[in-house]
C-alpha cells in the first residue's frame, strides 16, 4: 500500500517486516514498482525495504522548482528521516543512482552502502552540438521571429526520447540532470559502493564506469551481468538482491 512521505512530495510502498534497511530509487520516467520483485525477494529473507516514486513520476507529484539530482537529493532528506533513524542501503537505478550518490555524499550518517546500476555519473567531456537546423530555429525563436509552436516542433524533432516525452517543469528537470556530473560527490561518499551493471547496458555502458571509479575514495566493486541491458532491476532482480544482501552483511 502506498504511503506519503516528505509532506506528500514522495509516495512509496514498504515491503517486508521490521525496520526499513533498504531504500530504492528508480530511473527517469520509471517508478518504484520497477523494484517490486527485488523488494519482495528481500522481504522473503526478512529484510524490510521501501520503493519510492520520485517527484514527477508514479504517484508522486511533480516538483514545484526545477533542478537536477542535487535538488532531488535535498528533497529526499525529509522522507529519509521519516523512514528510519538508522543508516540504510541506498539503491539507485539510472537517475535514481545519481540522486543516491549525491545524497550519500551529503548525508553520510544515513547511508551504510550504495548499490548502483546503470548510472551515468561522470561526463565524457565530449558534448555533441544540437543539429544546425535546430540551432537556427532556436536562434529565430530567441529573436521573436518564430513562435512557440514552431520551437516545440523543432524540440520534438531533434530532442531525445526522454526530452520529447517530457514537458513543463519535468523537461526543465531533465535538462538540469543531463548537464550534471558527479565527480565531487563521488569523492565525498564515505559508504562502500557496489555496482551491478548489465553487460548490454547502453545508457551508461560498462566502459563508462572507468571514468567514475577514479573518483571513488571508498571500497567499491563492479559485477557485470551478461546479456542484461539498462533495466537490470526488472531483467535480473536476483543480481541486485545479491549485491544488497552482501552490502548489508559487510556493514554489520
């Protein structure tokens, strides 16, 4: 059953008995239910967990202010303090992993370990320019020479799938997120980091992990699951559960 947290900014579902030991944060345009199978498997082992819908997704209302993972991590503090006074294993997929990393860096007393999957954490340093035609329409729009409808048509034609499917404040959130890089936060994380990656991951390929690991000042590990893509929490929940159980055992 869904319950509100953080003054109604987050909604989530608790699994298993006893105190919450694990909190799940989902990816962009997804919802907490992505982790339902993993959470149920943990419950079967007597481990309580919580799957959250991030603001703007699932049952949670959109934020009133646009910002990236750093803003979301700030907003996450209130529900985390409601959930438990003890540190938890924070699990993040994709966008949720960015939030988890920032939160762990800023709130070390509340995170005993990070479990990350499919998370783009560090920019490559190579940015592709938008198509020339799009830049031309954007220039004309800025000068008032084309209207909002023509500008939106250009965005729909040239933007990414996530961009095209977003609107209003959530589009502004997406723009903020894709322009963030988390070297500083990775260096500030005090909790061990367990990475579980799909070998067929395309959003954050395994090769990209090598740009993030030099910034990790804590014990960290990488497990690659052959044949699994970006949606590892759904495709291989058992691999995620294994990493979570290991993280709990090693933190005792």
